[in-house]
């Protein structure tokens, strides 16, 4: 199975450096990095990294589109190139070997549509629901960041993220549930 990574960055250059460094130690075939209008040197750093990793492509958004819209940019770029899309924010440090078993998990569970390979506390855990014959997890509550791996076939069939803009005063959680187009 081909793995594609979708990395979203918005400022926090030191976290971005740590997160991307750990991510680049994982096995993957192609990747897209979305810079959501960073103003702290993140954009220049991402381009330097991409120069040394030809499987990476960097997109610079002129405005912060927030995670949902950025993830849909990732979907558009990766859905026809890979079997699995890993959605990754710039505040997550994945341990080495985190992605190595992903193809085996999806091959062994043909009805699995999504998995989050990083452990979450018990009170974050979630229900699943079925879409087009695949099991998906509902949004993890009380969690502002997560890593998700989703079968690209779901996106080819029309699955997308809601493009809600999040602001701490407006809503306490990032609401990025999937929707069907």
C-alpha cells in the first residue's frame, strides 16, 4: 500500500521542526505540506526541507484556511496517488516505527476506513459509524490535535472535512467532522 502524508503547519516553527523531523523518519511515498500563512519563518524552513526530500510538495496558503480546508487541499493532492492518507498537524511528534504497521492493519481489516495510530486517553475515545461500507471514527472530543490515517478510496467517493473556522472564543473544540459530497 502506498502511504501519503499531509502535514499542516501554521507558525510555531520550533514545533514544526521537531514534528517534521520525526515524520520524515517514517516510511511514506509522497507528501504534501500545507503552510497556512505562517509569519515566523516556517514557510522558508519548509521549502528548505522539501529541497532535500523530492517526495514532498509545499503549498503556501495566502491566508490561514484552518485545518478542515487545509485537509481538503491534502485530499485533492493525494487521493489519486496513494492508498492511505496520513493527516498530521505540526504539534505532533510521532514515535519511530509508527507508520510501519499501517499497511498491514488496513490489509487485515478490509472494512476499516480510518485509524488513529497514536494512543489517546480513555475519555477521548470514540464511537464508530459506517460510511460506504467502511468504519470511521467520530471526532475525538476534548482533543485539539490528532493524527488520522484514512483510506484514499473514501475521498475518491466524496468524503471531505467540514471547513469550519475555529476560534477558542467561538467553540471549545475543533469541529472537523467528515461530510459526504
